C-alpha cells in the first residue's frame, strides 16, 4: 500500500475588517437624535475615544482590498478625529476659534492609517480624491451647526451604501438644506453644494447650477421633486453657513429658523 503525504502550506491570512464597534458605542452614547454632540461628556471621559483614535492611527489601510472597507474607515476617521479635536478643547463656541484661518482643519495634528495628516488632507486628499463619492459630503461632519447631522451609527463595509443613502436623503429632507419658493421661482440650497460643486458636476455630467438641482432632485422627497419640477429656470441661492459648535442645545439657539426647526420634537 502506497502512502501519500499531504503537505499543508500556510496561506497568508486575509486582512480582518477594521472593528468600528467602539466608535459606534461612542456615537450612541454621545450624539442625540438631532445630531448634537455631548463634547462635555467626551472631555470628562476621554478614554474610549482616545483609544479608538489610537487604533485609527495604527491601522494599515493599504492591506484592505475592499473599497467599502477603506471608505468606511476614512469617513469614521474624519468624524472621530474632528470630535476628538473639539472635545479636547471644549468648551468652545466655534471651530473657527480653534485656529487662525480655519487652522483646526489645516494642522497636521492627527495620525490615521499610519500617516500624519490634517482634517483637510483627509477630506480633500483622501476621501474626495480617491473615492469620487459625492455622498460623503452628507456623512462627514465638521462639528458645526450647519453640517449634516452626525450619524449615530458607525460606517462599516456592510452598511456603507445604505447609510450613505439614508444620510443623503435625510439631508435633503431638511428645509435648511433644500427650500423651494414657488412664487419667487427660487431654490435655496446648503452652502456645501456650492463649495463642492465640482464633485456634483462630475457625478451628474452637468455644470452648476443644473448639476446641483439634478443631484438634489435625486434625493429629495416626492413633494420636493414635484415642486422642483414645476419651476422654470429657477434662481439658485445658498444659505449662510453657521459655524457654531453642534453641542447640546445649539439648534434651539440657532439664528436660522430653518435650523431651529430640527430642534422641535
């Protein structure tokens, strides 16, 4: 009888998904239903967020073959690092107070994915440059009142598309971001759409302002789409951006009536 020896060759381990459960728990504990962040609580108990930030720093994203895994990581990294940066210096009235000429976003104060970077580099050099995904603008939050509401769920490869969709639809459902005045034949959009119009132009294949109206129409509710369809070459305006910190009670105190609407039960 012949004996056959089987040789087992150890294959390289498939990279494990990055665990965002700690960030998910922080979001659920520290962000309320209207997207306000309890920075005072995070400052008083900094351990969990600091540990997650350290984990972001040590990650090696180049080993992940999944686009979804990488995009979820960088969205969470932007939101967590922004939250961490504000919590360390809280109380503060605005991120504009945390550095000259928006220095809070320009400083290379953070490490994520094994590299030193600023929040501006993370947004423009990674998220926008690598992924060409306009929905990120409704998922990343710069700790300001006019930002999208911070999701109370961490992004993962599994929930990425569904959560981006829900964040974008929620954004355009809010009158502060899309309001239609039929009598004046006017549409007022959030300033974010103006600032990043190149991303929406690339996605829709049109030039602004048509690209912005087209994108808003894709995610607007049925009544909003009907109202938009009834307009003829509408005038386009953009709402002033409120850089006030998005801490508890901030929406109730907002200057804008449209912002205060979100604080109502």
